[in-house]
């Protein structure tokens, strides 16, 4: 089972009222394959790929900026930060990247559950 199949299952069960079970997940994949074809299992994957590059770039740049900002605040300018400020910088960078790329994630989720005709 491909990673995108798992994503498709998670998105489907998160937006529907059906209860999750392994049997229902298998039925979903099988019905999707029969009704929409093999490539429909990767619907929304292009939006995921488009989101990954900006997310990584934003996270990397934001992490460096937050480290510099926290380093100046804690008096470690130009030196390695202690673990807690590094953790805070990483958390803030992840939050920043997620907020800025969320619209692409929403498009991916909608593409994954929208019928091919739409």
C-alpha cells in the first residue's frame, strides 16, 4: 500500500461519518479503484508534492531566523544555542511553515475526496 493510499484513507474517514476499520479501509480502496480507476488512488498527490518544497524552504529559513533571534535574546549570538531555545526555534519554524502552506494542504485534501468529474 502506497503512502498516498494511507493519506487518501485518512482524509476520507476524517471528512465522512463512517467509522474506521481495516476492513472498511480496504473496501474504500477497492471501491475507489473499481469506480474511478487505478490512478484515482493518487488523487491529490500533485498538491502534496507542490506543498512539500515551499514547506521545507519556509521551515528551514524560519528556523535559522528564529535561532538568530533567540540567540540574541539569550546572549548566545554567534554560538550554538542550548537545547530548549533550539526546540523553541524549531517549533516556531514548524508552526510558521504549516500556517503558510495550509491552503495547499486544504487543496490536497479536497482533491483527494472530490470525484474525478468535478
